[in-house]
C-alpha cells in the first residue's frame, strides 16, 4: 500500500474558529513581516524629517524678511500704500522670492490698514 503524502492546510481552520494554522507561519513569512514593518518605520522617519525641514524653512523665511516687511509697513503708513507696494515689488525682484509681497499684505491686514 502506498503511503499518502501529508496535506498542508493553508486556509483558515474551521475547527479553530478562523485561526490560521501553525503551518502557514513559516520563518520566511515572519521575516517578510518584520522587513515590511521596518520599511514602514523607515518611511515614517523620512516623512517626519521632511516635515521638520519644511517647518524650519518656513520659520527661517518668516524671520529673514521680518525687517523688510516692517519697513514696508512703516512706509505704507507714512507715505501711502502705492509707494510701499512699489518698494515691495522691487524687493520681490531683487530677492526673487514672491513671499515678500504676500507677507507685506498679510501684515497690513493685521494692522487693519485700508488700501
């Protein structure tokens, strides 16, 4: 009589209410799971570092143009919006950063300056 080959059960075991069998949990699959977890953690770390860098850049830009914006606001109060806006445009071209005009307008809005 020929011997039967053992069958391997890969699906849920109905006797164990849907639990997976021990046969399915091979060392290779465990290693794959660990590798995936490590990869996910690595990607999270990269995203976290990118977010920190972006925040630092935002703070740096805000501080970098603080003096220029204050001068523009003072000019707008003393000599009018048109002159201050022209100066803001010049600074904008000189520094090649459009954020100056945006910050200038935001500051004027904070000061409740009517344009």
